[in-house]
C-alpha cells in the first residue's frame, strides 16, 4: 500500500514542538500503513527504542520502507496510534503500589475502548507487546470493571473461565487423546504420587 | 466476542487486571475455579496485612472486612450479591464495597477455616490477632490453640492484643505461661483490668516482643519489668509499680541495661520531689523542641524534656508530668523528628 493511501492518524500539529516534527511510518500485519509523530511514539517503550536504534533521518522515514509490526493487525494498531497521538507528551505513569490500584479512565480512552471484547483483547495484547504503560493500565481497568456486581458463576461467563469440573474433563479428554502407553505411565506416576512415593523409578 | 478470556491475557496484563481489584473482589474472583484462585498472588497480595478480632472479624489492610456470621436464610438486603463458596463450603454476602459476610453453623470453626483459606489464597501472613473479654466467649485455651495453629504455619505473629476482663481473668496465669509459644515479635497489647495482683505470684515474660503495651495491670511488678529488658518500647498504664521502681529502671538504663530501649512511658502516682535517675528536675521548659519517635506503627513524643545521659554517652529526654501522672523517657536517635512548640505565656 502506498503512503498516499495509508490511513493517517489525526495529529494535533500545535501540540508538537517544531524540532520533534518527524513522522514515522509503520505497517501492520495486514499491510495497513500509519504515520505517527515522534512524540506519540514515546508512549511506547518498544517503538521508541526501535526508532532510536534505527537512527532514521526525515528523508529515511519517507524513502525507506515502513517499519513492520508483524503481530498486530491494522484495526488494533489504528486504536493504539490514536491513543498515542492523543496522549503524546504525557508522562509515563509509575505504579505507586496502592491496593487496589487507582486507575481513572479518561473520556477519550473510554470512547476509544467502546469496542467489542475481541478487539479489546487484541488492544491489550498490543499495549503489552509495545509496552505502552498507560494504555495497558486503562484497558486492564476496563477489563477489571467488568467484574462489578457479579457472582463467581457470572464471572466465569464474562471471563470465559472453565469451572474446575470443566477443567478436569478437558484434562481427561487430552489424556484420552494421548498415546495409550504414555497415559498408562502417567496414571502410574500419579498413583505413586498419591501413595507418597519419592521416586518413580 | 461477548466474553473476554482473562486468563489468556499476557502475564503483565493479567497482573494489572488483578491489581485493580480490592481484596473482596479478588476473593470473589478466586471462587470461579482453582485456576482463577492460583493467579490471585499476582496482585501483590503477599504484602496484605491480615488481622482478626476475636472470631468475628477478619480485616485486610485495616480496611476490607470479612465478617464471620451465623447461618441465616435470608439476605440482609435484597440488592446484595450472594453466592455459595464451594472452596470453603459457606454462603457469602457482599454487603458493601469493603465488607462481606460469610455464614457458618459454627462461627469458631468457620472463622478458622476462613482465615487460613484467606492466608493461603493471598499467600500473606496473619499479622495481628486480638480478643476482648467483652465481645467474645472464646476461652483462653481456644485462643492459645488457635495462636499455635498460626505460629505452626508462619512461625510468628507480629501483633497480639488480648484483654482479660472479669469473665476470663482466671485464665491469665495460663496465658502468661504459654504466651511465649505464640512468638509475638512486634507488639503485645495487654489489657488486664480484671486481673488482680497476687502477692505470691510473680509474672515474667519468657519471650517478650519488641513493643509491650499494657493497660491496668496491678499484677505487674518490678520482676515483670525486668523480664522486658530486651524491649524497644514499653508503655505501661497503671501497673503495680511505684516511684522507686521507675527510678531503678532509669538507673539500670544509665548503667547500660535495657540497651534496646528506645521509649519508655509509665502512668502512676509519683512522689513529689523524689528524684528519678539522679534528676530532681524532670522537665526543662526551655526545651521547646518536641522530639518525636516512631517505633513500628507507634508514634511517641516528648516536649520540654530534660536530658539524661547513660554511662556510655547515650542521651535521652526524660519528662515527668506530675499532674498527668506520666513519666516518659525517649532515647535520642538520628531518626527522631523535631517540631518547635512555642511557649505560651499568660499575662
């Protein structure tokens, strides 16, 4: 995809200092390209280190191929860069150790994360991979908020948690699928463990 | 996707989600499955302070309360969240964001089951245990047995608070004999208003903690005081001591005994004009710096202290307030804080 056709994240020009006005180009795993300001990139420790190591000039970022981010798709990466542009220049938060952790979700972030859980799941993986501390904080807070007022049975549905019985059934099924001889050995091992034996051999 | 598979999040993200929940929310999450319970310590729960009062209340970090209730059939409020806890076989009702009640046929059994479950779940220690004679029908034997169960699991109890009133005062000698097995390491609070002095019995502490705080103790003698020689903090309110016992303690301190002592405070009726540690003038109005000392969670201070010196050069502020019947000795250290207090004169 050419740079001209690439989805470009809105940039607040006034908020960018003149000397920092450089835009890097990134490409998602489904070949969508994004232009992101240098200041916005600083929200991501991973990308910040990457561009520092590359040492690109303004000409390089235009002439060289876009930097590939191979394990994040375009839809998710768009959200990530929108978040980074909105929060560019903000300090990276440091955990103060309070219990529970106090995290406020700003209005912009709440709107940005008004997405289905599948995309939210991908956004969290992306924030983790790109090491964007505050995006990880707010997205995890959103996940934590889903638990409010729920019983354990309801939580199992919300968080797709199998019950102990389901876990055991899955384990048995996996054992069934194993080589019968390997299964026999494992059962014997479990039996010996139950009897308090120290060594299998 | 309607659900979000939380256990399939990256490790750091799962940790962040868990850290957003308070102890009661973490407990509810742990009831989803054994797998869910196993990830709970990722929230940093090892640093939780688990404390219990009698066998009715368990608090975490002095804020979140798990009450042990008697089995009941109805909810306290219809809106409250109620669920069955399969891991410890009881019903739980969430009554507020910081409070829940678990229901048991036998509260004492339920309490022990519940507190050890929480200690295992959060992988944290039971740091403090207190019992009062007015609110509890627990016998001292039960209390000691439970204390030993705690020590069996975690080697020590940091803070222990026990009150002997009229109902359980006869158990006091038994408690004192066995209290050293509880291995209280930080603070022992004793309220012994119901315990009478006994002429032929001298109570001593075999393994005293760093801080010893005592209220109403006619049984407390000079020998008892000497058994606290390794304490850092001794705070005695109405013990069975007299002016000359305090004088002896300060003289012992001056000679190098009670070397760990950082603060001593005692409330009793002093003899006017009698010296303590060789000093007649036990206050210095010109000393306008309030010296403040923090020992664990306890903060003490001395204002208008006269300076007394040990044979090895170590200094301390002493102050006798005759009308308040209170004597204080605060050993100087570099960690002390100061606050200037202006002298108020009335024209």
